[in-house]
């Protein structure tokens, strides 16, 4: 398991497979989504606002991408997170 230090946040890209209306999103279109919305997996002890399990919006070319156990994680500082998606609005 990867455990971030300080105010760092570990996330997995969140990829919607269907829209709210039930339209299936093709695999090629999902690739562009990957770098915008992530699910928070773990947070460092100094994070103030971002919590485990939240969906967050991050800038495209930011953070450190880490391959671990066949998953691609994003590790970045909490201050780089642009917004939190309220539950119920995301799916």
C-alpha cells in the first residue's frame, strides 16, 4: 500500500463508463477523462480538506503518476486539487 506523507493525496483515476442518461462512453473518450477526475485512495496526515473516498477534479498535466500493483495512481499535493465533487452529482 502507498501511504502519502504531509499534505499529499494519493488518487486513482475515475473513469465513468456511462453518463447519467445511460449513454455508454467509448474507451477512447474515457482516456481524456482520466486526468480530470480522480477518487482519493489515501491522504497524508497534514491534509485539511480532501478526505479518503472523495471524487476530486485535478488539472490535466499535474502530479506524479505511479504504477503499482497493475494500477496507475496519481500522487500530488492537496493544494493542487481544484474541486471536490459532491456525492450524488458524480454518477
